[in-house]
């Protein structure tokens, strides 16, 4: 589930909105779903409350399963979908006392380009 994160540009690859691109607004890790800007819009009837709030028929994005979206990267000036891979990089970290040590850092990469996302 760590392959798609908030803020990523994705393309819907299955369902009624197939082919639509949008930015991930929220990731729901417990249900393996994502909310994508402008995708899977549904109308909800909302009642007026004392707290104010908007009453009436409201259009909002509903969650889409994470398997129905693919990450979009730019290759040679053209947008294309890719899978997400991971690479371990060795980095030097500094302790509060000033001493340094070597550590591993996990980096997301696009499998088509091998570049960091």
C-alpha cells in the first residue's frame, strides 16, 4: 500500500472513469482505497444541521480501490504509467552528540525509468 501516496499523480486503469488522471487527495490504508481528484464523483444528500454546514445535494469524490489506479510519470516529455519499486540507499546520519553513522533509507522509484519519485 506504500506504493501510492497522497499527492501522487495517477491514472485510473479500470472502471467507469478509466483513463482519467488526477492527484491523490487521500489514502485510506485500512480499506486499500484512494480518493482521486475528479474521479468517481457521487452525489450525496446532506441534511442541514445546527452547526451550519452545507445542505442539499453535494457532489464529492468517492474512494477507488488502489488496484484500479497506476502511477503516472513523465518519460521523454510524454506521460506514461509505471509500477513502483523500492531501492535501499546508504546515507550518513548524525546523532545528537555529533557523531555520524551509516544507515539505510528506502526510496520509491519508477520501474520504467529507475528514477526516484
